[in-house]
C-alpha cells in the first residue's frame, strides 16, 4: 500500500481504519488485493465548517 497523507486535517471517520497507524488524514492511497487494484485520491480539500443540514436525508429516501 502506498499512502500520501497530511497532518493538517483531522477526522473522526472510520472509513480508513486500515491506516490507523498513520498520524494524519489520507489524501491519496493505492493498494493491490489479489487481481484488483484500488486507488483513491482527494479531489479538493477545503477547511471550512459544514452545517448539519447538509447531512440531512430526505424522509423519502430509504
């Protein structure tokens, strides 16, 4: 696994739990499992607060 990360962004998320030893937030990583290769890259980083309303899901979505 190859990981590029920053210590300027803090996150309480758990989507990158396999990288728990990293002291920062992954901005790009690539890894190979079996015959599959995965690469994930941050497109944009903005250090700003997001209102809770942005995360509300419509009741019609199940």
